[in-house]
C-alpha cells in the first residue's frame, strides 16, 4: 500500500497511524521530505520499542 500527501510530514500522529497499518510506501514534496522521514522513523522506532516491551513480559 502507498500514500501520497502531506499529512505524515505535518502530523506525527498520522505517521504513527500509517506505520501501525503497515504502509510500505509514501511520497513527499521536496519541502516536506525531511520532516516526513523523521516522523516515519520515530513512528517505526516506537513500534519496535513497544513490540520488544510486550515480548519481554
């Protein structure tokens, strides 16, 4: 599944939502690229951290 739009770069919560859904492709306008990548990376890191916390209990 893919997505094109500004929401993942403007709204970190939306980036988190997409990561939780398993989205594997997104595109950004050049002016939104860095913030979009940062938001997606943070969402992926929190998903991994949360998953590791669950498996250790």
